[in-house]
């Protein structure tokens, strides 16, 4: 039995029988899947991101996007370079920014032995197996590839749930966030005969790193990139490869990975510095990467039909990598606070306090929730009252076309609204 979960990164499933009609409010894991923008994460990151939000609260996973990387591996011997990391490398890298200790155990080929590792309390085990053997994925029976999943015991161990937040259009159909339930023997058969890597997860103290030193680290790496020719060598390897069908198919995966990492960086910037020049530049750059990924998809299709590769894609690829680096250097020279001279934390505190007062709620609860409409009593009237109080507090009047419900339901949306409307100038009554 399976059910599809609608998230910020997915459209509703076309098969209504597979779609959960209402939120599973009592299940923090499912609520975290629903809240994560799964379209900004790859198949290894996405389920670790869900665990981070369950452990540390909504938005914790965005710290994974703070350091957009370009560190391609050049294997040589005519093979194409890649920015893709091995599962072991990703597991080592993801833990610290997510506030999780991820410890990979030895691979398990016996499905029953794997299920014996599931925590008895029903908490999930992060595991990396073969997508070819996972029936909820379009890759099932078509393509072997490493893929993460969260496994947990239910019904006193009689059944096993596979929770997978992965979201992607594939050549074999769409992968969507899903929960699948199996009899224990059925689950053991699915994971038997093929190595599966079990990863134990422990929470560790989590405090998001300040924005400024993160930007400084990004700028140092970017300066090294700008001083060399790494973007051009990377793009040229695909342009000059003798098998252009292979080159285009590989480049499609590469730009997919780079696009998702830039989208995640833009989400991090919008979360940590809403309304800033940093957030705007990151959003623009993510849109440019999205456009290139689309062009690479078209190029791969054209080459399959015997048509030539559009020559501009390799030039644009190198230019976007250099633009990433220039933006990183510029971001460290002017703090994200170029748009926040009266201190972003103080605006956020005012917004949280205002919403809490309107709802007679605990400010800590308001600050932790990603969607204010999930709080008791938050409806249209409370939205209007919150807007009016913020207008009074800052001596402004918000433009009607700015009062979108998606903005008014989020603390970050309200903070961004205040920043845009005040023109980032100090307001005495704030």
C-alpha cells in the first residue's frame, strides 16, 4: 500500500487514490516531508533533510544549502568529470550542517537482518539501497542507482513503512514523496540480495552558523575558482567528448545536481536574510541554472535524434559557474544586511511577538512553525489584524498586491514584506 504526499516541491498526484487527503497531524515525520521543498534536494539529501526538520524544527535542513559547491572529480582516462559525490562522502558531509551524527554501518545483504536494525520505538532508520529494487520509484526494474529511504517498524513490528521524500521527473515517470507500507516478510524480500547501507542517526547540538562567516568561507573558495580555469575545463570536457550522446546525458545529470544545489542555496539565503541583496542574487542565479538545466534536457533529446548539440550550452555552463563565484565574492564584501540597517533579528522578533499577541500564543511556538495557518485560531481575520498591527508598528501601509496569503502565513514572508515596504530604512517605532 502506498500514498503520495504533496509537498512544496511537488504537484498533487494525478491518481487520487494515492494522495493523502489531509495532513497526518500526529506524525512529525510525515509533516516534515510535507514542509520540505523536496525539489531542491537530491536523493541522498532529501531524507536526511526530513530527519533534520523533525529533530530541530522547520527550516533546519536549509543549512545544507549554505555552502554551494563546485568541486568536480576528474577521473581521467577519457571519462567525464562529475560533481556527484559517493553516498559515503555525502553522509560524512551532510551531518554537521543538519545537526545530525550520521554513522554508516557495514552494508547488509540479508533483508531480515536489515529490518532487525529498525528501532523498536518506531523511529526511522536512514538507509541507502538500490533504486532498482524499490517499487515506489520509477527506477524500479529499470535502473540501478544508490537511493536513500527512511524505514520504520509499525503495528508492533508486523509491518514496515518506507518513507521517501524524493521528488523528480525521470525518464521512467515521476518520483513523488510517498509512504509505502509492507508486510515484514515482503519488506525483507525487497531488501534481500542487494547491499543496503544502514545509517544510524543521532541528534547533536544545533545552532545555525552565522551568515557572515559562512559567506566569507564561500568567498575564499570562489576567489580560488576565479583565479583558475576550472569552469572552462569542466565545460570543455563535455563539449569535446567523442560520444556526444553520452556527454549530453551526463551533462543533464550534472546540471540537475548543480541546479538543485543553487535552488537550495537560494532558499537558505531567503530564510536567513529575507529581502536582502544576497537573497535576490541567489534567486536570480537559481533561475538561470534552472533555465540551463532545461536547455540541457532539450540538447540530450536532440542528440538522441541525431541532431547537433546547441553550442551555447557549454559557454553558458562556464559563465554560470563564474557568476556563482563572483556573487559569492560580492556577498562577502557587502553583508546581507545591506538591506537591513535596523537589524533583521529585531524585525523578526516584532513579527513573532505580533502574531503571538493576536493569537494569544507562545512566541516560541510561533517562531518554530513554518505555516502559521497550522496554529489554532489563525484565519483570515487574524491575518488582517496582524497586517494592521505591523503597519502601525512600522508606520507604513502595505500594498494590496503584496498581501498574498502565502506571504501572510509565514513569519519569513511577513519579515520580507516589512523589509520591502519600509525600503530598508530605520523606523523609530520598530
